[in-house]
């Protein structure tokens, strides 16, 4: 019997990078093998790309099994007074995975009007940069959406017509 192997790769679905150490399963041709996805912190398994060859029999050639993952991401929605920076409503967190679509909503806040919001809907992203000093990767998985409000301006006027005045204790009609 011929010795063969199955190599299991864990791959970032967006970048194609390997996200965890590969696993090698040695065996003999015709022997059954079973692989499992890895639990990788910060990543979610892409279920609709589950490998068809996750289980099978060792073949006469090397078998490669690929599990695909996406980064866990979130959208943080804040509602603030543009002039003071004060939070006007409870923060909203939307959890998801890189590439997921998101939609946020304006809140009705008494005595305030919405003046600006950037990217109220879009696609969840993860950005990776390198620290210039250490060379370490810095991963940002949070998309921030800020709804900016300003206090509403009220133009109040009081119109009165004077019908009588009191002069030296005497009521006198006006007009």
C-alpha cells in the first residue's frame, strides 16, 4: 500500500491568506479520513464554501482540503450632538462578517434635527495595516457610522393686544 497525505488549509476568503496552520493527515491509499474546520479567533467559517472533500478516502496523490473564513466585523452606530459631542441615544452595534451588507436608521430625537450622516448603509469591512515601529498587523473590524444632530431652533413670538390699562387705579380702554 502506498503512503499518502491529506493537507487541510484554512484560508481568508477575501485575501486568500492562510489564517491558521495547515494540518497534515497521513494515511494509506484507500483509508478513510475526516477533516474538521478550525476554531479561529476573529474569523467565521464560510458555510456555503464547505469543502466537498472534507471526508473521503486517501487517494494515490496528495489531497488538498480548503476551509474558507471571513473576518468577524461589526458596525457601531452613534447618535451625537454635532456641537457638543454628547451622545443623544443609545449606541447600536450590528454584528456580522466581512462582506455582509448593513443598513442603519436615523432616530427621531426630540428637539434635534439630523444634519449629517456618512455611510448609513454599505458593506462591512476589515482593514489591515502594519505598525511602522513593530511591523505587527493592526486589524480594524469596526465600521463607524455617526449620525450628527443639532438642536432645533425655535422661533417663538407672542402677539398680544392690549385692551385696557390701569392708570391711577382706573381702568381705561385702549384703542
